[in-house]
């Protein structure tokens, strides 16, 4: 079982939370061309409304977060990590 000191654990939790927030904030514009985003959000993407064709709730994370969660769970399950690979 992986053991972390309190400081490392808090840093890891903060990194995970920042990842989730970034994913949720960018989910509505991910993969869209700049001109389409600008047309839909002329004052900047400040209201986090959906672009046409997206079926996400405001604040919803994407499959990127789900895949990262699965990867973390896998690393914890095998209790091994080689930072060089």
C-alpha cells in the first residue's frame, strides 16, 4: 500500500482538484475552433453555457477526468510506479 506523508497527500489532492476544475471549465469549448468559441462567447467564456451540440451540465467533468481516475486507481492497485516510463 502506498503511504504518503500529509504534505504530499495534500499536494496530490490539490492537483487532482485543479485537474477536475480545469476539465469542467474547459469542457464546453474543448476541441472547438477559436472563431466558433468567440462567436458564441463574444465577451469571453464567462457564463459557461453550452455550445450547440454539447450535452454537458455546467460544471460537469468529461471522459478525460474519468480516464485519469481509472489510471490513478490502476497505479494504486498495482502499488508500483516507475517515473521513467
